[in-house]
C-alpha cells in the first residue's frame, strides 16, 4: 500500500471504501470513492419497491453516521449523498427522512445494547410464505424476539430416503 503525501506532515492511504489520513500524531478517516464511481442508483421514478430504491442511500447514510468522521467531513459526505439523490430524481424530503430514521434507529440500537436483558423470550415461527410477517409484526413491541424456521432445509433435501428393497426375482 502506498502512502500519498498531500501535505508536508499529512499522508493518506485509500483502503477499501475509506481514506486513512495520518496527521502528525493522529489518524483520521474519510470516505473514499474511486474515480470511476458513478452516481447511479435506482431512479426514484422507477417501478421498483421502495426498499430497493432507498437501499443504497440507507447504506450511505448509516456509513456516514457510524464512522468517526470530523464534522466537516460528515457535512461533505451529506452533500455528496444529496447530490447523488438529486441526480437520481429523489426528492430532498425523502433523503432527509431516511437520514432521521437511520439516526433514530442507530440511537435506539445503542440504547438497547446498554439496557439488554439477558432473559429475552423468543418465539419461533415456521416460514411458509410472506403472510407470516403480518403475524410476527404483532410481536414487534412486546420484547419477544422473533426467529424464523424454514421447512425446506438443506438437511431435508439431502436426507437419505428410506430404502425399500423389492425382490425382482421370480420364484
């Protein structure tokens, strides 16, 4: 890996989607995008499910919120996200709403992790079709964990079938 000097006492290195910056006695990080990166995501006007259209932005926003970025770098990243969204016909209010939802979920997760109860109750449901989600949504705010079990498992597909031997010889 090469360090690219940008200032006299400032070296940086790109690794995966991060830029690691060495400033005198400390390390900082920034978000790195390759020069060949396009700003193309699923267009807001497309006929895809909303979850698919917003997935990239949820990822970008969560990354921005969870990485230890400086305030200036976080502001720059937010402008980049909004620019990408605008070029893909996303209204500003949709992206801002995603940001606040992601921020709230991150805060709720931090609160949950600090107040975790080790005696959590779990309910296991066999997943047959998507309608089972409607039933499990009833448990969302009860403190009961939901787990799904599938009936079509690899074990069941590879399990040897009982062998029945038939004698084909005539007596």
